[in-house]
C-alpha cells in the first residue's frame, strides 16, 4: 500500500532479495521488524513517489533489471508521479535519487515497470524465472523495506523465509502465490518486493491478508506471479530472460546453384495417327407431355383472436388470475433460469488500501454461490 510518511519526508520501500543471490548477505536479526534478517543487495532499490489523489510521500519496493528498467507492483505506479529511485539499501541516508521518466502497468496482474531518465549501471541485476509454478510446501525468501513489527520503521533492507500455502489472486485479480511467513512476514511498504526461488524473482508483493499484521512473523500475503505478464515484461524492457515463449525457427540459406549448360534437343519424327470410326449418334428422346395447371384454391376466411387481458395487479396479486397460461403468457412467477455468470468486481479505498473482490460460481444444485474476499495492499 502507499504509506504516507509525512509531507516533507523522503520515504522508499525496496524489493526483498533472497539469501544466496548475487550480492545478498544476511546479517544478525533485529527485533524491530516482523522477524527476518537484515540483508544487502546491489539491485534492490528504493522507490519514493507522490500520488495525484493523496498528499504526502509514499514508498514501495523495486528490483533493477538492467541500467534503465525497474520492476515493481502496479498499485505503486497507478496514479503516481514524481517517481524517484535510490540505489541503496540504507533508508536513513539513501544517497542521490535517479528520476523516472516513464511508468508502465502490466496488462495482467499487480505488476509494473519504471523507466529511468538516465542510465544507472550496477554491478549486477535481478533475474526472473517465468516458468515457476507454485506448489504447497515450497519455501523461498522475500525482501523489502517495509514497516517492522507493530508498524515500526526500519532503516535497511530486510529478508524473511516464507512457505507456499496455495494459489491466490493479487490486487488486480491476477494470478498470485499465497505465502505464510516462516521466520518473518511482509508489511506495508514491501509492495513490489520479490519472492525468490532458486536465486530468481518469480513474484512481487501485492497484498496481505490483514491490514495490520502486528508482530506476527507467520502473517500471510499474496505475491503476483510474473509468469502472467512474461511476454509484456520482455517486450517492454527488451531483456531476454529466457521465457518459454516460442522463438522463430532458424532457416538455412540455400547455396547458390552452379550454372549448367542446357542439352541440345534431338529432333524426333511424329508418329502417324491411326484412323478412327465415328460413334453412332444417340437416338432422340420423346418429349414429356406438359402437366395441366392446378386451379388455385380460395383461402377460408379466419376470425381474428381477441387477446386475453391479464388481471394481475403488481404489488397486490402474486400469481396471475384464472387466465394465466404457463409458456404462453410473458409473466411466469415460477420460471427460473439455469444460466449463471462468472464475474468479478473490484473496489478500492484510496485511504486504507483495502481491496475486495466478489466472484460467482455455479453450485451442484444449479444455484449460484457468491464469494467475497477482502485484502489489503502492501
């Protein structure tokens, strides 16, 4: 969620980087965040920005993919401006910012890209695995600059171990992986931070199951899967992450054929045609006698039908009176439809970051079962 940290303050939240990745080093644990450990990374950057519909400065997480592209969450860039990027793990003294000149929202999921106004090379960059498929029981690491336990502020990058507990959806109804903290959990300000598996980013932080996880290191959250917008990420950034998208086949260029001299044709003597006997002509067929025309019949006169008037009174009668005929009259109080729809609606509170989704699914008895889910953006 966009967290207001004061009108004049400069605030940022960074992506969470996995232990074991290039440049990531875990240090001693601190009691001032929701569990986890302090960490460092050359490509986990802090994002600071303003919102068009709210006053103040807000922060999110980002991962630098090359010298000009940053990966983050879509709800961090929607309605935002004055985006600044800090290539530092230090939130107290983050150094000089780099301005962003373009913000891009993915067509699927809570995923976004930030383009820097100038090249800002690093020693290494984040890698993405678009082929990742969640499975219950898998473990990985999350990283971020979000708030600590009981909404306390943190001063550096943090990491935590998490476990996959199933599939879920993100803030934009996109595909997500549902995570539970093992030794720490995400909090406000960790939006856009990565979920890392085998040294690669597979998802970014979107929502939490509770608005305020307090000091619960086992709190649950939802991370938007990057696989749902793989081709968009590669085509927008121009970076090849080795996705499973098919590539154009390589066509071998045929060698230039050697010139050849055509052979001189030999003259040939045409064969003498054999005489043929013409076939006898077919016998003529006698014409068919014409059929006498049928005299037209005079239509029988019909008597117009007098329409039946219903004596149903809305608000008074429940069932139409004696002249109601099921299947004939348009009003049928006992009819029902076996049709249903699978629809979604999303609403957002700009002040709390709450998002709720409603889904409809068909039940075994032919009815409709509505499910309402309520999550909080990070």
